[in-house]
C-alpha cells in the first residue's frame, strides 16, 4: 500500500510556544504533508501554528486554563452561547480542581469526525472515551508520549501536606479514564523504548500493541549560529511547565552555589513561571533573582539564538517521554548536561554529560567541569549534532509513521 491518505490529527491542546505538544503537532503534520498526504489538524485551544497547506479545524472548548481567576472563569462560562453538556462538565470539573479537557475534547472530536471522512485518525494523547468510539469506525493510531502516571508520581512526591496531595489526586483524576481507554486501543505509538516499557507497566497495555517511533528534531532551525557570540557564563534550560517533573529546582540550587565563584552567572529559562508560584518563591528564597532570565513565546529561530548565546544547556528533568529540549540543544551543538533517566540516554547516546536526577551537586560539578574544559566538551557537542541529524530527522520519522499507518489500515480492513 502506498496511496496518499486523508488523515486527521487530533490534539486536545497545541500551544505553539509552551511545551512540546504544539511543536510535535506542527512537525508531524508538516512531515506527513511533505510525503504527499492530506492533513487536517483538529485541535482544542490554544491552537497550533501550522503550514499553510494544512487545514486547522478548531474544536473550541472553554479554555478555562487561560486564567486561574475564578471571576474570569465564571465570565468565560456565562458568555459562552448554546452551552453543551461538555461545557457544563468542563466548568464544574475545573471548578472543583479537575482537568476535564481530555474527556471533553474527545467528545467534541468524535462529533467532528463523524461528519467527515478520513482514511486514518491520529490522536495525540487524549486517551479519551470519544476517541475510543472513533476507533470503531476509522483506523486509529494513539500517540502516548509517556504515561501521565509519572507526572502524578512526582507531583505527589514533592507535595507538602495532605491537602496538596488531595489536590493532585483530583487534578489527575482523568487517569482513570486513560487507563480504561489505553487497554482497548489497537495501535499505540510512543517515542522511546522507555515509554513503551512504562505504558505496558502502568496502563496494562500489551507490548505488541505499542510501536516505538522516535520524535524528530528540526536540525535546520536548531543549528549552530557562528555569527553570534556566546555570553560569558550564560547557561540555558527549558521549563515549559512549572511542575516538579522538570526538575528545575535542582538547577536553581546549583546556580545559588555557583554564583559565589561566578557572580555574573546567568541562567536563561525558556518558559514562563506561574505568577507567585513555587519557582518564583524559590528564586527569591535563594536570592538569585539577578541571575535568572526568562524567555517565553519564542519561535524556533529565536530559541536557537538563545542557545547560540549560551555556553551550557541543562535538562534536569526527573522523567521525559522523549524530551525535545535534549534534542534541540544537541542539534544546536551546545555542551549538554542531562539527567540519566527514562528516555534521555536513548536520545543523547554518549554525546552529553549524563548525571543522576534530583542532584543539584551533580549539576554544579558538571557545570564546573565544562567551564574548565570548554574545548573537549565542545567537540562532544559537535559530534552530538551529527548524531541528531542522522537518527532524529523528521523525514526518517515520517516514513516510519507512514509504514505504521498503512499497516493499521490493512489490519483494520481485515
């Protein structure tokens, strides 16, 4: 089978700048479109940036998480005309601390898909009842980047007090749905062998139903920029979400100690802090406000410039299903410090300084080593870029998806 397909890619939220979902949707849709397939993206808000040849079909939920102010959420809800049952569910579930977008998006997407004709549907990790219904009528591939059980585990681990733990359990209550749906899905794709192992263990999915297809890296956008001078003592990290899973705390503690010897030390964080949230409070407690610089809503080219200005990249995550910042830093040929956990070693190979997770001391030591031996670490970083180009380019990844799509259609028709 090699005919060109009409494909719907579903994504419950696809922020183009915050987190990896919007990036993934943009890259996957573009790569499959480049192979000649007709691609529609069905997305809830915030919506992705897409190539002009790819149609965006908006599935407008309430998008209540654009604000955490109760009065503003109330206004959003009451201004919505012709409210559906999903709108009511979304509002009250959010009101009581839940995250209902996965379930309500799946219901809305099912209705949209019933009104259209596609050869295949790809769903990006909603694991919702609505998408499970879609599987009955259309060949379906579910993408699970990693089981969200890992997010819950680390959120509980770093919670303080019983009320915080109860709040986390309420927020992650959608996991009950995801576990029920996952074991009924016929075809799942995940970006790492480690995620495959964890999906099988945490969701009870047979390994034979899970295919491993790595994510790709846009090595043309994320590339070394020789005309840009590196800023002395500048380090860069990514924290797209202000959550314990990203391990930012340990980098901040390392910066607090290093500034005694490097008072001009700069940590550029690609992301945006939650106002008056945990990270902002910790930065103030450590008295490193003058050493921290946030950059948010950046394009890929603008992120590449920030990498070019920096001397070291840090990925201090406690868990990653794949980890775009790892591949992007390597693609920019910047010396990389990364935690030796989950899928990260699969991506880096021997081309990064791998350290134990949850260790600010290990981060501090690695930074000192790179500052003391920049030439040898730069040689490793240059080799790392070639590793990314060879193994994680989107053209190669798209062909792997294409093979899985044809196989899924053939088995569905049997």
